[in-house]
C-alpha cells in the first residue's frame, strides 16, 4: 500500500501570530502555514497573499480589524499557487495585483495547481465551497510598479526567478521592510516543485542587497532585525543548494529519480528534517531538481495524477 503525502495527514490547527514588523506593517503567520502580509497606508490597507480559501482569509481580516478600520484597497499576490490566491474574494479589494508572468501561469496551470493542492492539503482547503473560481488580477506589471497608499509608497518588484518564474516581492521603503513570499522561508522547507534552482541563490542575493530591517517570509516566523533576516537568507540558500546538488549529481550520471531521492535525503535530512512541511516538499523538490539538472528549464505542470505517479515511483 502506497504511503500518503505527509500534508494529507496534517490536520492539526495551527497557532496564529500577528506580528508588527514595522510601523503599520504586520505579518500574519501560523506555524509553517502560508503567511499573509498587511500594509496600512494613510487611508487604506494592502494585503500581501490571500490564503487558500475565503474562510482562512477571514482570519486575516479579523487580525486586520484588530488594528485598523481602514478599507482594504489592494491585494498583491507574489505568485500563482492556489494556497496563496484562492481566498482573495473575501477581501473585496478593488485591485488585485500580480506580475504579468504570474498571471500567465494562472492561464497555463492554475486549475491543475488547484486540483493538485486540493488533494494534498485537506486542512487548508476546508471551506473550499466558497471559492468562486480561479483568482485573476485586475492589474499586472513587468519588472516593477509602485502603489501609493496615500503618501506611503509600496514598490512591487521582480527580483529574479526562484520559487516560481513569476515571483514578486513587496518593499516598503519608509520602514526598510520587505514581504518576500516563498522566495524566503524561515524554519520551513522551501517548496521547489515549480522552482528555478540555478536562479534562486542570485535572487536571494538581490534581496540581501537591500540590507533590510525586517522580512515577512512566505512561511515561518516574522524576521525582525538584520541578524534574523540574514540568517533566513542564509538558511534558504543552503536549503536550495543542498537539495539541488545531490539530485543533479545523480541525474547527470544517469541515475533514477529514486536514486536522487535517496541522495537528497542523505544531505538534507540531518539539516532540515525538523523544518515545517519538509516531508511534504521533499518529493516535489527532488523531482524538480532532477528535471532541471537534465536541462528542463520550465517546470512541468503538476497535476493530481502526476503527483500520485511521482509518489508511487519514490515508494518502490
């Protein structure tokens, strides 16, 4: 009998934290579940990441209402993954912003990703009946754009490929704080199933160049202070490199996906086994690293069927 995905058995409720990381800036975190950022401007609020369902999004809204009654005017989505975007309708924001590349990935693989993640994350998709459909942006950009929330400037930028090809970060210059999405994680595994291993370390270096005072990462605790910021950048880079190198070595010698899995576990288990969602991410990370080493630049689309076929191959 094939073992189920680790995420399918993770049904325990997570403890929510709502941490101020700068003046009028907050990180909604939940023990390794997807984070959401909150930026309070002069007359309205910007949300960064929308959660998987309207039910989860309302938990964010409750936290927002504990600190401000200003209307939510913008939702910014750092990339296209279902657990990040399908709760957007709950915010009733007039503007939903994505990079142009992220929107193209919704077109190309948004439904497949929804179906895949729905099968793997039963807890996160409780209340899925309320999801009205795929989340589409009202506004897209290439490279960078700026939004003014009154006098508060918010820069939305692409720093390079990493977690996906369409990743964006959100920078608030008056507080030197950045919301990075899943480019940066803290004591949580990176999901690399749609990633770009060769580009990811350079993208982290681009973020490091800002010398930030705080980061709201994609998963894990808010990072306040440059020591914590740099530690998270270092550990994320180590995770990505430690995953790719052993898988690539196997692939380039003509080994199997299962051989790559064993090689990655030997390197990564001692360092990262206690990270949130590590066991969930590992098979997808190995599969993508194996592909990239064989010069498959564009990640293959994950479907519910492909998930099962890959997982079965790793159980043999």
